[in-house]
């Protein structure tokens, strides 16, 4: 089925269409949830809530963008709702403190095994993890993040900057454990690729 046929079938609640939508997108959306969750069980709860919402709102899809993008947005929003209900989303940082920056100008995740990167992101403190995912991976602006999380735009920027520093330190630690050296030029290049500096951060 094409995406258009899939949407029409789900609006009519045709079981085969609903099943195909689930099979087509559930694995990708679980990957999205895993980046926000601390554990796989939490990610599965987020995914279930997200897909329920997708089926409830499927008739509102207008086809102006991709179906996957529309589903992804719902899943992210439901993941944030789950975090607000089940976790203490504390982001009370002092905005007047020094803002950290990490050099580099590439994109997240290009030079690292996907599973390793996911594991490291999952180990970030909750506030860092949430803002990093939304800004660096999902593409939300700091203004949008502030609105969705109920924080200031400055807090979002500070959380993101600190998350990058935290990630770089975690990557250096991972190198040492693996027997590498943080001074190894090829590895340090990978770090810069994974944690690129965002011009608007």
C-alpha cells in the first residue's frame, strides 16, 4: 500500500491497513522512543501511547508532509507526555552560569555505531537527554522546545550546551575503557562529528 492508501484504510479501521502501518513504522518509532527513555520498557510504553494516538488522529493527516514525519511528531509528543507524567522533569539550571561550547561543525551520529550512540544518549541526565534529542536530532528550535517543555528558551540552550559537553566526556571515557586514547586524532575527529557545534545553540 502507498501511504495514501494506508491512511485511507486506517481511517476506515481496516485491520490489514492498521497492521501494515504498525509494521511499517513501529520499529523506526521505537528507535525514537529509545532515545528519550532510560530503559527499553519505558520506550515500549511510549511507543504504545504514540501509536494509539496515531490511530486516533489518523483522519487529521492532510498529506502536506510525509506520513512518517507526521507519525514521528506524534510519537515525540507522546514520549514527552510520558516523561512529564512518570519522571521528574527538572530543568532548574542557573542561566547565568558559564555556557559551555564544543568545537566542530558536523552532524550527530555519522561516525559512530548506532547502538553505541544510543547507549550513550540514554545515559545522559534526563533534562540533557530530552533537549539534545529535540534540538540536535528532531530539529526543534529552542523556542519550540521551551514551549513544549515549559521552560525558558535560555534554559533550553543551556541544557543543550551542557549536554554536548557531557556527551564528549562520556565518549572520551568510552575510548579509554576500549583501550583507545582521547588524543588519537582519528577518534577525536569522530567525537567532533558526533557532537557538532550548532550555530543557533
